[in-house]
C-alpha cells in the first residue's frame, strides 16, 4: 500500500463521514452504534467499504421517505447488524479456528 492509497482512503473515509454527519441526529447515533458493533465483531468484508456505505445509503433513503431510524432497523441494533453479516466470516471466527488446533482450518 503506497502513500497515494493511504491518502485516497482518507479522502473516501472523510467523504463517508460527511454523509453520516448530514443525517439527522437519531440516525447518526444509530450509525455510530452500528459502526462500533461491526468494529468489535469484525466482519471480513467491512473494510472494502461497501457495508458501511450501504448502510448510509439505506439511512439516506429512510430520511428521504420521512421514516424514523427505528422504523427502518427495528428496536434491536445488534440483531439488525447480525442479520447483515450472518453469511460473512468474521475475524473472530478465523481466530477461533486458528487456536482450535484443527489442521488446515486457519487462514494464512
């Protein structure tokens, strides 16, 4: 990863966060909780950017439709997050496989 890649990544992240800050306060609070949850759970595809960007797109559509954030995702933020990544591998799963001692299960 070169310096240009790092700079471009920062620009994209700042643009992403500017979109989040343009959301109503209740949406921002829920987005930050979702972000914290995903950073803890660690879905592998989180860092390609499409998951969090898709959530912001979904939230922007909800705002445009005049819906509250809880109307969109329900009352349980963690359940909403789990449903989004239910078919994705997580770093926690990879770690568990690596320490389980099963040959050939750990990714290299």
